[in-house]
C-alpha cells in the first residue's frame, strides 16, 4: 500500500500545515488538531502552530498548504493516538506558558510518544525536561495568583458590592484559574482584571472580557486595612526568613498587596526585635503558663521555630514540682518522640545506669529537655537526629524557663552543650565548665556535664576517660545535693 493510500486522499505528501489556534490557552483545540495530524502521520517538522496575533514560522506561512481549512481528515481506520496520563497532565499546563514554541514542542513529544510510550519517564530527555519545566513555571504562576489576588470593593449602581482585583500573570493562566476563584468566592460578585484578559463572576455565570490596564482597577479601600492589620498580626518575627519570603512573595506582586507596604518596616522591626529578644535571652511570647499542665499544652502547639513543624510531638518534662534536682537534656530523640517521655531511649538508659551508680534517684528529679520537639531528617524510613541550632535553642528557652520557675529546683544539671546554652543563653565549653557550679541569671545553681549520647559514640580509651569524667560529675552533683539538703 502506498503512503498516499494509507493516509487517505486529503493528505498532501510533503505539504506543510499551519494550525491557527483560536486562543493562546486553548489546549482542547491543540489536542484535537494534534490527534488528527498524528493519525495522518504528519511529522512535527511539517506543522506550524500559530497563536492569535502570531506569525508562526515563515516557512509555514509560505508553504503550499497553509491554513486551517486545509488540514487533512484522518482516515477512518487510523489507529488511536497514544498519550499517557502523565503527558496529558503536563501538556495541559505547558500549553498555558508564554513560550511561543510550546505547541510545536508538545506536538513533537506526542509524535515521539507513538513510538516510545514510556518517553515521559525519561527525565534526561531534553524535550521531556523542557515541557516539565514549562509546566512547572505555569503551576508556580497559578500558585502566585491564588496567593496574591486582592479584591477591592466597589459599589455597583444598584448598591450591591462588587469586588475587583488586578493581577499580572506571567503566563496564560487567567481562564484556567478562574474556576479556583469561582469555588472560593462563589457568593461574591467579582472581576479579575489582567493584561492578558479578564474574568467576571456574577454569582451564577462566568464571563470573559478583554485585556485590562492597571488603571481600570480601583486601588485602596477599607478591605485593605483589614488585610494590613491581619498581616501585621500574623507576622512572626522569630520565624522571619527574608530570602525565603522574597522567593515566595516576589517584589513584582507587592504593588497589588496592601500588606506589602508594611513589609520593609516589619522586616526592620522584626530584626531589631529579634536581636533584642535573643540578647535578653528569651522571646516575648506573652505570659508564661503558670502550671506544668499549661506548659505541656502550650508546647504541643508551639511553632515558634521550624522544628515544631516536623512530623513529631512535643515531649514535656516529668518529675515532681519542688524536685531538688532538675536534669536537662538536649531534645527528645526518636524513641522519646514516640513514647512522649524524656530519656527513655539508649541515652536515657545509660543515664539511668550512671544515676544509680551515683546514688541519685531519677524519680525524685525533674527530667526535661532544652528543645521540646525532636529535630530530625528522614533517611529512608529512619528519622536521623539533628542537633538544634542556637536560634532554636534560644527560642525554646521560654518553655524551659517556665518549667524551672514552676519546679524551682535547687540545682540544675545540664547534659551537653545545647542544654548548657538553653540554661545560660550563651555557649560554653563542656570541658571548661564541668566540675564546678555556675550561676544562672536568677542566681540558681547550674552544673554542666557531657551528654550521655556522647559516651555512646566513643570507644576504647576515649570512652574510658569520658565515662570516668561523667561518673565523677554526677558524684559531685550528688554530694552538692546532700549539702543543700543538709
Ligand atoms: N537525648 C536527650 O537529650 N533527651 C532525651 O530525652 C533523649 C535523648
């Protein structure tokens, strides 16, 4: 059978086809035309995809078969076109990009998919990579639109409120994203004006309108004051990361955001406030809870540092109020996180052994941690311990101080450098600080020793030396407790 016969009478062998898209975001139109062309076996280098107002490539414009009308009809017995779900999902977003080459690129990938159905799995393939990149940029643009559209209220002639927003998308996302706003603001009348077109919702029907200019949208009204006070109230100075904030909320969008006016002053204020908080040793987080149950409750919802955002649980200290000895570790480990109790894992078991040897009754002591949540990274299915940073320790001091004010121990024992920092608000070297009491800010007595997990990591002579030092530190603490009790 000749190629001409196989493809049907409508296909001109060697002809170049031009497809004129009715709109730059019309994926459904592209898909239908692309399917027909594939079924007619028209290779990518013989098709030009032309957007409204676009010229496509010159070769297509001059070619013999240019124009939509001349596209061939697929033969009745043409095989179905293969397109994986993955390809369709990526292509739907890619089609909304502003790259003029996107439709041709999508057609090339679709063409290749007919011969290699697993093409989309080849992450090293430059064309697959490129369409994934374009799709990602479009998704990011959509995310920005969801986050940064701000409506201003305008009164209609009949007195009903109408909310109007101005937005400048990078890509052709306005029609595609209108459904998101329709679901979210179903009962409002609103319009979103953009330089790429506008959409209007009257509570029942969506209408499309032409591109708009910024001056077509109102600016400033009482809704904005509400946003501003809301933003200022949720702005958490302890969690400010200027770089991350700028990448999430690029300056380009600031002019449409009423709260953005506040950002420079909030950043400057937050940095000053944070410096003052850290130098004064504690964050101002309002009133400290007056009971251990109150602290327990508060630490479970604490998100003042990023550790609380991980998949973990806060672990509260345990022991009697009025305990003469308070033992402070670094942070709960994996087993403590699961059990909800401090020092129950391997380091806790070693600590218990040494306490027994020193004659210290753990059940009479108050045992807690400097940082209340387990900081870790996933390694496969395992959660690997990560040391807390100075900022995280300083932030969590608030809760440790609250526990100390309630328990009122006569002596505090810090296990390791993180605990020492949590209690003193500055870094000390264990080897220099151990063996003699230090004064806490409020005059309390602090003893510092190594963390038991340090012993677990050592062997040989180093282990012998450190184990002896640890035992002797605990013996000194026991002696001092007896003196204080005396
Ligand atoms: N290490 C600590 O510092 N605290 C615990 O509770 C467990 C291990």
